[in-house]
């Protein structure tokens, strides 16, 4: 009897939920704030840091 599978309640619930809801929408990439371009252009004469 070693190796006999037990019913996992959590897995069963998730299976039923997936059937009802359907596929989950794909994830969206969140753009890092560090890589975003500046919101406003700096006026001429100001130096870049």
C-alpha cells in the first residue's frame, strides 16, 4: 500500500474553480520607473546629471 495517492482537497477545489472561471488572462509586464523616459523635456541650458 505504499505509494497510494490520497485525495488532495485543495487540488480538487482548484480544478473545479478552473473549470468554472476558465483560463486566466496573461500577465502584463510592468515597466520599471527607472527605465521610463522623462515626462517633460528639460528646458535648454540645464545640464544632464
